């Protein structure tokens, strides 16, 4: 493949204020990606990088899909944009009906936005509005979980549980509490699939209810598999227990499926995989294969119906985005669903998951590896950190992997892997081999 013409120089890297990046460090030694196809990226110099992370957990159907390109181009030709307030366009209704048809249980309404962060803030607002609409307006508390990541809006960082994402922003939303995280390496290290221990951590919700009273709590939000602190699948029975406690106390349960949605676990959604239906579900990323930004909140019938009250001429939810259900995003999302279905990609992820599991757990003997977790086509690998330099080893392993031709995600001294669902066994072998070498090189 020929490299692109534009070769960035040190000079023109300065203006861009990069997100979630050590700007000065990066600009001294940039890692640039210029082309992508299938399970690969290419740097501007033409070096091939295997994509071990589906971009940022989002390019589930692989890069450069012709069908998606064509659908976006057709839509652009037909109509670039239509207002989303008090107006509609056919593709938004079409895609909502398709999503409703593939969702488990009676999750059968879709609200759209442009990112996972917006999806989370939208879901929290829908939960509060619903409690108020049913006469329970005192329920204003939101419960998140330690080590949770729910994007970067003020709602999302408030319920989120990662200190670095919270410490710069003061008090955030008031009235938020957190469940304990479920990472128990002393009991669960090197679990294959869901860990055995930790179901009792869901009972902490009872403690929180006892402290604040159920009449003050609107919703609980968790990622079925927490992604951003290194992939933490839920202990066996944990999500079921959370569901029971929420039901008992009239609390809405929100699953943030921004990374688990659209096939990552080998099922359409984690809700289906675990057999636990949340009241609201947030999605983004794989919804459009990351071609056009898109997010969504899927809502159960009783929540939607509960908001459809009052006079018909009154707006039921004073919330929305200029680009809600953007025509290009809807066109992309439709083409992506066709690919998922025609190529059986969710089943493919399920079929590959035991090969993947064996592969990632083969890294147990790599130097300084202290835990490995996996479920579906994703994994987290914890390395022992260096004394007085938390995260240094993880960063070095990430950089080494990139130099050796693999993209991994790094958070502190943990590496996360989540390849596109089109990955072949040979690619998995390559991902595992380079990850092992990078871990060794950073030892
Ligand atoms: C579980 C979860 N929720 C929300 C988000 C935020 O999504 P976005 O970056 O599209 O705003 C992410 C992003 O990684 C995520 O993993």
C-alpha cells in the first residue's frame, strides 16, 4: 500500500490540543496513523500496524468497509442534514426500528446522540425525568461504580470511578454515590471468562440504599464489563443480583454498553449475553463502526411510556442534540447492521473467543504479568508496576508494541486488547506474540 502524500512535520503538530494524551511527550515522538483497511493501520511512512484494539473499541467490522462508505456517500448525495427537533427524516425511524428489533426484552425505543459521553448524560437525564414523571421526583441520586468509565460529560465523570478523570473538576454532580469495583485479583487472578468471586459486591447497593433511602435514588449505572481500567468482566451472578436489588427498590438499572454493545462478547449486547435486561442501555462506537460519530440510549417500554404523559402538544423530554440521528450516522448504522448480520460477526466473535482466551492466557508466563482477564473478544493484562513509577511500564509496553507493529490500549500498568470482530486466527497469533514481546521488552 502506498503511503499518503502528507508527511506531518514537527512544526505542524503544535496547534492540535490532543485529548487524553500527554501532548508534549507525544509531539516529541509522535505515533501517527494515516491509512486503515481490514485489521490494519499504516503509519504515514507506510509501516503496517495490526489493530489490536479495533481503534478505540469501535471499529468492530474492521476498517475501510466499502458498504458503509457507499451508504454514507449515497446519503450525502440525497440529503446532508435535516433538523432533529420537531422534524424527522425517514432513516432515523428506520434505524430505530432495526435497533429495537435486535434488542433483548422490551428495550424497544432509541434516542440518538453523537458519542458515548452524550449517551450517558442522556440516559441519566431520561432516568431522572422518568422518576419525576411517575411522581417520584425526590429520586435524584445517581449511583455509579469505582473504576467505571462513562465518558467525559459532567454526568459521566460524576458517576464514573477513575480518579484521574475526576480530580480536575471539583465537586461535579451532587448526590452521587459509588458501588465498589469488582476487581479482586487476590481471589480471581487469571480467571478465564467471568470470575467466580465477587457476587456479594452487588449487595453493597443495599448498603447504599440503607444509607440514603430508596426514595432518593433514581438509577444505578454500570458497564457490564468495565473497559477503561483494563477490562473487568463481572463476577458470576453479579449483574443478576444488581437487577434484583434495583427492582426491589424501584431504581432504574442502566447498562453502559458503549464497548460491549454490537458484538464484543459474541452476542449483540451484554444484556443478551448475561440474560439481564437493564431499563436503559447506552451505546456508541460499534453502532456506526466509528465511521460517523453516533451514540444512543435504548429504552425499555415502561420508561418510554412513562414519559409519554401530559398533553400531546408538550415536549416530553427537553433534551436533544443538533446532530441527533444525523442522516449520515443513520446511513452508516444501517450499513453496519447489514454487515454484522450478513457476515455473522457476533457469532464469529463467539466462535473465536476460546481461541482468543487460550492466546491471551498464554501470556501468563511473560515477565511480571500478575493478572489476565478475558471475555468475548477482549482482554486485560496487568503487569507489575515499577517502584515509584506507576504506569511507566505500561506506557513503555504500549510504545514497544507500536514499534513492533501492534496497537494495544494502555491504562497505568495494564494493557487491553479488543481486536475487530473480523480478526483471523493468524492475526490473533500475531497480536499475542507481539504483546508478549512488548511486555518482555518493558520488563
Ligand atoms: C463504557 C464507556 N462509556 C462511555 C464512553 C464514552 O464514549 P465517547 O468517547 O464516545 O464519548 C466510553 C468510551 O470509551 C466507554 O468505554
